[in-house]
C-alpha cells in the first residue's frame, strides 16, 4: 500500500503546467451607461471608421464579461479607448 501511495505521489509531483504568454493589455475607459444607450451605440462611439462594429461589440462584451447585449442605465462598463 505504501509503495502505491509513493508511486501516486511521484506521478503528481512530476506533472507539469504551461502558462500561455501574457496578452498585451489594451487601454480602456470607464463609461456610465445613459438611458437608451446600447452596445452598438457604444461600439460606434469608439470604433475606427472602417472597423466592423460586430468585432467592437464582441470586444466590449469580453471586457465586461457580458453574456448578452443588454445594458442598464447607470451601469459602469469598460470601453476600449477610442480608435476613431
């Protein structure tokens, strides 16, 4: 039994973990959502003129860990710095 426990501990001790390279940070601004604002409105306000708004909306969703496109007035969200 002792040999089995030692062998199991040896397997666990020799396991390895690999971390990915750190991602580059992006500059953000904090924004308080006004009544009637949507992710699309906010995306349009920070997007480059030729940038696909769908990509900007997806980036805002990722930055804020949003499961959907719904926003509430008074909510604080992070927006990528204006690129337009």
